[in-house]
């Protein structure tokens, strides 16, 4: 169980790792990787359920583990990634993280499947990752950060699945406060 304890402490470290891409837009205190992963997993689960042709648990798990490597190598925005072989570093870090667990081979296979992006499950998980960024961009836009509009454009262009595109269209038509503004009024 000590391997599990170490692994879960490392997972918890993602609460301390900031999503660095938002700094490029001027967000001083961006969301953490753990916060991103949480909503990404929900999006992935719900996309997979609505798609109806995939293994929902695989999509959800890919969403949860997508950025695990960032506990070791940090989050690096796209500009910084252009100067490094970041994909290789991601996989190396992930293999080292998962390698101490009995489930390591299974987790590494899912990581590699996500990276390849060829299966329907991986495409849905990748769409969930992009959509989570789009949701976050909408929230930052509502808070006055106009530079976040680029994240919406980028997400829109990168989506691969029909269900992902439908969710994006609904997102564009909504305000970030709709979840509470649309609640029935209490007497």
C-alpha cells in the first residue's frame, strides 16, 4: 500500500500546479491542474455517455490521468512546449509515476492511447480536455479577460467528435452564470 500512498500524494500535488497557459492571457492566479482535471473528467464522462458507443470508464480515466505527468514536469504552455520535446517528457514522467503501481501497465497503455488520439475513446477524452479549457476561457472572459477568446477559437477548431462540437455550440450560447441564474426562484 505504500506505493499507493506515494502515488496519491503525488496526485494531490496537482492542486499546487497552476495551468500556465492562462498566464499568457494575463490571468494572475489561474486554475490548478487538479481543478482542470476534475471538470475535464466530468466532461469526458458526460460526452462518452451521450456518444453511447464507447467505454465510458476508459474515457473518464483518460481525462483524469491526462495531466498527471505535470506533478513532475509542471504545466508548460504551448509556446514553451514548442522549444522542447514535451510529448516524450510527458510519457517518460507518466511511465515513472505509474510504474510503481500494479496497475502501471494498464495506466501507461491508456496514457499512450490518449497521446495517439486514434481511438474514439481518446478522441472524446481529448475533446473533453479542449472543452474544459473552453469552459474556463468563458469564465475568464466573463471576468474581463478578453485575451481568453483565443482559447475558444482554438478549442472550436480542434474538436474531433460530433458530441464535442454540440457541447461547444451550447457553451457558446450560454453565459457562465447560467447555472445559478436559471435556478427557480426561491420564495
